């Protein structure tokens, strides 16, 4: 396994992070524990979750993922062996069942931190992230910003002040954002510098061969400001494994179980996946190997978040940490990107 340092900290993380959003929906508690055992045995020490998981989010299963991780930590005593990241859900996406107020206030952040600590059965969270912006913005497949009136008022400073207090109390160690924009990242950094408040270490956004929009503005922002990308959906909900090119029904696949998650299954995405599959084969790689290696080689990527529903998938994903793409491979990948740019934003 390869390791790096979580930006701006002294925490060593594996460059492959275990994503857990299937725990509690597509995976049972026993299967979740098996995945955690396997990943740790293979050198993966970085685990990412969220208070709203599993996905697809619903009230009946809310918090189940954190609870499964918590029962594993309690059973194994592995807390000091892993770097644990979780996220607070915000407004604009429903989920009123999570708490009375979904806005990011001192009260709601504290409530969510305490709930996650209880569910995870731990005294501290290594990386605490805002799951998406509180304001209305382009996220989750929206290509551009649409001007919208909302009641949001700039509260970057007050959010950071709450995080500062929680860090001093020992409940969280470091902070990050998710599904953010260049403007949002820079506002957080500006307030941190101006008021000597905690600095965001990471941003968790989608990045894959089918969605390289991160490169447009965020890549320079994060590279120059030393904010690491935790790249999620690097396989585009499984489309970049090539399994949907076979014509098999695959009823247990995520995009078939939850048809509303269709951002990676459009016509242009399918065309691009076929071209990437042919390219990977020509280089003697699987599409999974090429897709994950491409993400892992980007200078602005701190870790690649992988997810699986069985140990075979997990093993294949973890093994890609040793795959290195040549300059020729990168050039050919870029040719396809130029031909079909970002088919799944």
C-alpha cells in the first residue's frame, strides 16, 4: 500500500480510502465487518463515512453505516489503527429526519458530531467534513452555477469557530469540505487565515475518467493551497469497471437498484466507457485498473475513495495502488477526453 500525509497534518493515510456507503443497504453488518477487516489487512487505514449513509438515503436506514463501523471498532479494538472520516449533512436535499434544523450552526454541528461519535463508538473523529454546501450551488451532477435566490447568509467564519472549539475539546482533529466549488474553498481558506481558525485539509468531490470537471478550477485551487482531493466515484458507480458493456442484467448493481442515480449511465458515458475499455485492453490492463490508476496519479489527489459490495471487488480495487500509467497511456486517455469531454458531470 502507498501512503501519504493528510494535507497540513501529521496523519499518515493510505492513498486508497475505503468508502462505506453500501454498509447497511447493499451490505449487511457481517459483510461490512469483513470488508473492514480485509481492507485493514491490505494496508488501507483510511475509512470514510457520513451521518446520512447508507445510500440510497432513507429514514429507516439512516446512521446504519456509522453504527456498523462503530460495532467493528468496538469488537476489534482497531480505533488507533485507522483514520476515520465522517460528514454532516446539510440542507437543500431533504432528509429532515436527521434533525430539526439542517443548517450549519453551532448547535446542529455539535449535535451531529456527538451523534456520530456515539454511533462510531469513538471519542474523536480524525476528519470531519461538511457533506455539501449549505448555500444553493452546483453539485451532484449540475454542470454550472444557476443564479438562485436563497435565504443563506455568509457564515464561513462562524462554522470555522465551531470547528475550532470542537478541535480544542478533542472531539474532532481536522476538517474538510465536500461537493464544494472554488469559491467556497477559497472563502473557507480566507476566513481561516484572517481569523487564525482551523484550515480545511481536504475536499471530497467526484473525479473520474467520466467526470474531470474538478480540473477546471478546483485543481489549481487545491494544488496551490495544499488542499487534498478525496476523489469519490472514481469508477462512476461501477460503469468504469466495464461490467455494463457485457449486456448482462446485473440486478444487484447500484445503478439498477437505484435508477435515480443515472448520472454515469447516459449515452455519451456509455460511448466513452467503451473507448476507455478498448484502450485499457490495448495496454494489457483492466478498465478498473486504468480508471483508478488515472485518478491516483493526479498531483492534487490525496486519496481515492473506493467502494465495493463484495470482497472480490474490494481486492481488485485495492490492488490498483501499484498500477502506474505511462505518459503514452495518459496521452491516449486525454484523446478520448477531448473527443467526449466529461460526459457525466
